[in-house]
């Protein structure tokens, strides 16, 4: 039987703020021979192994040296029903949705299918190092049930919600303003705040919701102000034009959501590419969070996210995979493509800032930095173990790496699930068969010192 106390040994990296370069050492902590003490799914202590070992009585000790231990990755925008849509050839956004995504999502009316896909979905997330997900489920209440039930089985921190969509979709993918409201109320009552689950009120995007449904979304937000809200914004120029046809009174795309009272620091706005100056100002004023989805934006030819414009206005941006228009479950590969998109705009993404972004940075965007995203004592023990020599190409490049920043950049550009040696969710190892042999008894710790 596994102990309720666990000590992980390895090189530790965690962040206290967003670093702007290697010299910004106050923003991060790096310990060459570090240890994490985990008790009952929480981080109880962090420090030098030689100093923390005295607190390890009764703990199972797992030595992950020479690998790097970090907080688990956080994916802030992903579509659970699109696990079998990824890598579907398509044109641009609206054609791709109608050709692939909507037909696939109709299959989630079958509860057994939704449950089977939920298991596969969470396996893929954890195998790639993702320990927290913010997901869109399908329009079917049962898809959200399957998502939350599978996450509960794994004791995984998740946010999610069934999409609200009562128009511009195939038969089988419509709810109504009233049924969407009722189903969402039921799901919030059952799942929001239960264990490690939070609910996101989820109007898919303005095109698929009538004004009547947007009114119902407003009512849900007023009744449940502690819930998240998630939707899409300005991903594609045709999408923007069609939205303004459907909502001719709106000053711009964001104004649709603004008029219905949906904007706050709980609002996650996927993509947010083609923004007017007024929209950027309103996002800054309301604290709404844009979500950068680089592999998706490149795949669909949507455009280039302007991170620097957001930063100048004090807007906190998140970053995400956006499976299934996104092309990889790996947050490492998401950072890879994000780096390139910013390069095209003469914007720089230092590797330390990149790794902060998908850990503590995304936690800040969710208002959860006191719970996840760091290796601080008192936070939830979601940990990823990274092997920077996981492939021949990485190992060869690492022969010439001389510092931590170079190692991180190698992981960012060349890494994927193969670089993820182990993942811990609330202190429980997830990648079975790859965990190193544990030392079960305190009496044997001296051989590690």
C-alpha cells in the first residue's frame, strides 16, 4: 500500500512571478538537488534534499534525478468531444466546424461513447504532462457528466461545461434557451466546487446562440458569479462578420458578450486574435482573459495572436492547446508554436517566461495560483517530471547546453510526451510502468544522501 507521505527528489523549478530572463532570479526558484514532501495530495514542504530529508519519516522516497520537477501543465482551452477530430484536413474555421467537428460532437449524445472518450481524453492529457484542463464539452448534458466523473476518478483539477448552442448547428447539436439553462443549473449544483471540479458557463460562441440564449447565459452568470465563463472571440474574420450580421446592434464582436454582462476576470476568451482597440480596452477594464491557441491558429490559418498588445494594456493572457483544431496535446509543443507566432511579430518569448506561462501564468489567469501552478508548500501536488534527453535529438543537443534556460528551450522546441517521465496528480503517479523504483522505508534514506 502506498504511503500517504511521498518525497520526490530531483532538480526543482518553480515560479513566484513572471520572469523576463535568466537574470530575473527573484521570479523563480531553482534547486539542483531538491525535494518535495507530499502529504495527502498536497505539497507539505520544498527545499534542498539534504535539509528536507529529516522530515521524511514514513515517507516513500522516489528519486527522479537527473530530471527536472515542475508544477504540472495547465491547459486553459480544450474541446473534450474533439479527441477524434484532431488532424482532420480542413479549410478555415466555419467550414472545419461544419465538416468535422459538429458531426463528431453529435456522437456524444451516447453516454457510453462519452464515457469511453473521457477515459482516453484524460489519459492523453496526463501522458503529455497536463494536470489541469479547462474544457468545452458537447451540447449534451451527459458529455459534461462523463468529463467530470472521469476527472473525479483521477482526483484531477478541472474546469468545464456543456456548450450552449441553439442555432447554426446540425440536428442533434441544439439545445434551447430553457433546456440549456436547466441543464447548466443541474450540472453546477452537482459539480461546481465538488472535489477539484469547477464549472464554466459555456456559450460556445455568439454564432451558435440566439439572443434569447444569451439572456439565459446572463442569468446563469448572475446566479453563479463564482463560476467561470468561457467562449470564443475573434478567431476568424468571417466569423466576426457573421457575428455582426447576427447581432447588428453590437459595436464589435466583444460587445455581444459585454451587452449580456458576461465579461469579468472569470471570462476566458479563446483566440482573441482580430481585436479592435475598443475591445482591447474593454478586456483590460473588465479583467477578461484572452487565451492564445497557437497550434490551432496556425492549423486553421486564423491569424497571429498579439501578446505584446495585451501585455501593454495589463491584460493577463492564458495559453492553450485548443484540441482538436490544435495539433498537439503537448503544452511543450504549444509553447514551441507560440514562440514562432510571436517571432513573426518581433515579440520575444524567453524560455523561462514560456514555462512560467503554462504553469503559474495560466494559474494566475484562472485566479488559482494559490492552489496550482507552483511547487509551493500548501498547494496541490500536481507535478511533472521532465527528461531533457528523452530523444536522440534532444540528448545530442543537450551535450552543448550550458545553463537552465538552454535546457528549457530544448524541452520547449523538441519535447513532447516522450519528455514527460512521470506525472503526479494530487501526489499519485499517473504514467504506470515508467515510475522509478521507490525506496519505501526511512531507514534507507542515508544511501541517497
